[in-house]
């Protein structure tokens, strides 16, 4: 139901692992003090967040939440964690699922969310919970060599990113600053760190998938003519160096 295929999540997993801010993850782990705190992962997919954090905070008691039952089955197989299938856009779901959580994590999730949803999330957050929002897309991309259509295509891609992905009109590249601002306003102590993908010679399959996926999205906007779209897609596929910007945010609770 979510449209996030396991193949895609697995293809991006090595780049995600390399990109995560381990400094922020270690600070979260230090904050937990090694205690067996209740932790939830929003939009957990196949369990990548738990796999990344388990070596640093092995005693967290995870509940993995996603709308996709197939991904959650895989997450259970990979992590052994408890899972709950839920549509986080449904009334009262985020409030219900966050109740009692001391650690709230998400990876590659908040850019799908609207401003209203993030405001609701911050209101629902228990006052003693820490948040680690990893790998939120920040809109910065560098493809080299770049096709002349790159700026127009990227702008169209961002416009597509802002479409409703099920959680209201998505913030896309504005999600991380919005989340940080709202958490700060609510009293959390927020730190941010860049977590870009830096792709090169060994990442041809991911680069090709990104090129094709972005071309499909830009094609839906009608911003480029068909020949320009195809030329740009092929140029992206042939790129030798690619940087895709993400941000990780750690928010420690008031007091
Ligand atoms: C880009 S994937 C990230 C998955 C995982 N966190 C990772 O880093 O590999 C986004 C995830 O959010 C989930 N998702 C999207 N909309 C959702 C919703 N309304 N309710 C629950 N989960 C949702 C998708 O099913 C998908 O697994």
C-alpha cells in the first residue's frame, strides 16, 4: 500500500548506512544511558533504523510502525522487533502510538509529511521522549557532469515531492527545518547534522534507479519536453559523482 518496494529500500540501504550521522546516533545512545526504554520507529520499512541503532543502544525495546504489512514482516525477520501496522495519517494514530515512548525515531520519513502532520506529531510527543529523525531529504543535489536541464528538472522534482504522499501536502526539502523549528518551539534541544549520500563508481545501480525514479516524477509534472527529459535521464544515469543532501536531527527533551 505504501509504494516503497523492498528492492528500493535495500538498494539505498548501504548509502543510508554510510550517510547517517553517527555522532547524533551516539548522543542519542548516551542519552538513553543503556536503559531498556520504549522506542518507536515511524515509517520503519524493513527495519533499517533499528539495524543502525542496535549496535549503539542494544537494549531499546522497539515497536516498528509502518502502513505496509509486507515490509513489516521483513522487518520482524531482520530485527526480531515488535511491529504494528498503522496508517499514520489516520485520526489519533500517531497520538496512540507515541504514548509512553521515550525514543522516537524515523529514517527517510519526515520529507513525506505535511506541516500540519509534523505539528500534530510534535503535539503528540511525550515530554520525556527524544527524537532521532535521520535521512530527511534536504533538496540539495549535485550530479556531475550535469545536463543543462538539471536546474529546471530539479525544481520540477521538488514540486513533485511536495505532492500529497498520504500524510498531507508533503514538505519535501522543507521538512527538516520545519521539524527542527517546531521541536525547538516546544522546548526540545535540537541538533542537526548533514547526512548526504555521496555516490560514485561503486554505486551505478543506485544512480541508475535514482535517475529513472526522478525522471518518472519529473515526467508527471510536464515541466520538460519528452526529448529533454530523456536526455536529462540518460545524463544522470551516466553521472560519475552524485551527492544527494539529507539532514539528521536529534532532539532531546525539555528538562
Ligand atoms: C522511504 S521509506 C523509509 C523506510 C525505512 N525507515 C528506511 O529507512 O529504510 C518510507 C516508509 O514510510 C512508510 N509510510 C509512508 N506513509 C505512511 C503512512 N501514512 N503510515 C505509515 N507508514 C507510512 C512507507 O511504507 C515506507 O516504509
